[in-house]
């Protein structure tokens, strides 16, 4: 019986409807209108849509178990450790830095707007560094490893990425005066939307969402972020509001004429969970071991992925620059021939 109870608790934990069941059992339906009730109702949304996505893919004979393998195993591995560490980091950062906040804010709509803009800035910083500092890319690359896009990808994370992300985001928000109560509400909204933007083409083919794509980052923009095409590499770091991608020049809409290629540029063992989870760590360790001198070893750890002590750099900035130069040359070539 204890085994079955443990299975049921894990099942309800994954789908997130444990709190909803408790409210329904209590008969206090007015609680559904509270913050706790709203989170209880919305919590199961992503897992529910994931099941719908799988069923629809199976119905149209597009379902492949292998597409969900990496995400499934990372979820199982991270289910407890990563989650506990993330909660701990948020609490520690609030306790350490709240007294140093540059301003004090309250739970009002205008401070909520302020808080969300600051949260997106903090998310941009964490996400940008995760792509531009190789040791941090080792934590983030697991999320980019899947070669297809579907809702299960939202669960694919190295167990230390959540704590690292929450240290950066929470610290910035608290120091800039975001009220902790507002911060928790924003985290819930961000987490819900951050999961939904991984929705796959089995459920939503064209995810640009019309005029909404000019206001928020839709699943289309996040598909671009997960692409390894030179045009799309290291773009769209924000999660919901696209303000900071526009400010820092990393905003990139999807070009439907350029099919998205998912995954990472490093050659990988196809559908290997171990390679997806530890591959970048192993590759970094090998580069550091063979690098001559302390300076080069340091650079391998903290320079962007693709940096090389030989000068043969394959960083995304160089790959994109070469791509745009080739595109420009291709446009000028007909004029040269004509003249």
C-alpha cells in the first residue's frame, strides 16, 4: 500500500492537481478565487497539454517515444534535488538581500508592472550568461539538447541550472526593490508561460499568434531560441515580454522560409540521455585538460562556447557574422554578374 501511495503522490505531483483535489475535497469552492486556488487550477495545465500533444501525435502517427526520452529521464533525475535547491536559493537570496533593496515597493498593480519588467531583465541576464559563459552553458545545454520541440522539453534541465537561475533572478529583483510577494506571483506566471512556449508543432503548427507576437514572446520565438541555425543562434532570451531582447539586439522573429533545426551544434550521440546531460561537462573537462597554461584553461571555462586557444573559434557570434556576410555576398553576386 505504501508503494502505491508513493506512486499516486508522484503522479499527482507531476500533474500538479494535488492542491486542487484538496480544495475540492474540502468543499470550500470560494478558495478557487484566491491566489492559491488559481495556482491549483492552472498548475496542471502544462502536463495536461503534454498528454494531449502526445495523444494527437499518436493519432496522426507522428509520435516517437525517442523524442521524449531525454526530457523524461531529466525530469526523473531532477524531480527532487533540483526543485528543493531552487526553493532554498530563492529563500536565501530574499533573506540576504532584501535589506539592501534600493527602493521599497508594495503589492499594487503599478509595482507589479515594474516588478515584471525587472524580472524579465533578471531572466535575460541569467539566460544570456547561460549561453555566453561556457561553464554555465554546461548547466543549460541539457535544455537545448532535444532534437525536436514539444512540451516535455520544459522538464529537460540539468539539476543545478534551476538553483543558478534563481540566484541570479532573485538577487537582481530583490536588490532592485521587487516586493517578495509580487516576486512569487511573477514566478508562477513566468513558470506557467515558460512551460507553454515549448508547445510543439503537433499541437500548434504556426505559433506566431498574429498581433500578439508583436507584444509578447510566443512559442514561435522560443522555437527560434532553441534552433541551431546560424540565423537563430543565441536570440530571444526573454520569456514573456520581448522588451529586453529588443533593447539588447537579440530579438529575432521566426522566418517560415527557414525551417528550424533543433538541438546543439556539438556532435551528439543520437537520443543519448547521458550525452545530453553530461556531454558538455565532459567536453569542457577535455578542453581544459589539454589546454596549455593556466590562462587558456581559465578561458575555456569562462569564455563563450566555441572559444579555442588555437584561434579557430566557433562561437555563435562568429558563426552568425559569417552567415550574414555570406547572405550579403549572395545578394550582391547577381549585380556583379550583371555589370
